[in-house]
């Protein structure tokens, strides 16, 4: 996951990923939706990359608090890409590119994520679990739980992919 010229350790990157997983919906509101969750995820990155430049840090805080809304399971890849882009170009231009990529990808990834995780996976595994439960079979809840665990671990892989590929992924 970590490149040789990374400013973050693998452990720090994993912590940022976990911040997104646990905080993506924190402070959700109708004005910025997941914007506050995105900002709270990026705080350690902002402090590391822009801590010695107050003006750039202020801009980073503003950029990462803007409107953001995607399927949380797909947001991990955007967070990973964002970190890689900003890490590569710790400048105002890097922030602008990261903001543009974030804005451009949140909609398409929301559509993909809603379809895969919400509609297909949720309907298939939820239906299996519900029909088995109606028959008195407890294995259905195990199938539903396995689906949720698989989704959880998928998020780590998406973050790693986003971070490793950065802007190349677009």
C-alpha cells in the first residue's frame, strides 16, 4: 500500500481509512451531506501536509469541508486518491486537483455503490436471509453477516487502490 516516497506510514494510512469508515456519516446534513465526515477524515492528512503553512492549511480545511456525497463503501477509493494527489503536490494546485477529482467521482461512484451494495447485494442477500428466517433457519443471518463483513473488507482494498493509483486511476 505504501510507496517509498510516502509521507505517511502504512499504519497512518490505515487509520485515515478507518476514520472514513467510522466517520463518513458524522454530522451529515442537507447542506454539505458528508462534507463534515470527509473533513474529519482528512484532519491528520491536512496537519501533516500543510501544518507549516497556515494559509494552505486554511484552504485545505475549506476544500475538505465542502459538499460531498457518495456511497460510503465507494468513498474509500476517493479518500485514498485524494491523499495520494495532495501528497504528490503539496500546493494550492494539488488541493485544486484533489477537489476536482473528488467532485467528479462522487456522483458516478455513488451510482455504482448504490447499485452494487444497496440494490443487488442488499436485495439478494437480504432476501435470502429473510426467506430463511421465515422458515426458522438461522443460517440466513449468517449469510447476511458474511455479506456485511465482505463489504467491510472491500473498503480497505478500495482505499489501498485509490492511494496506490492516485490520479492515474481516473
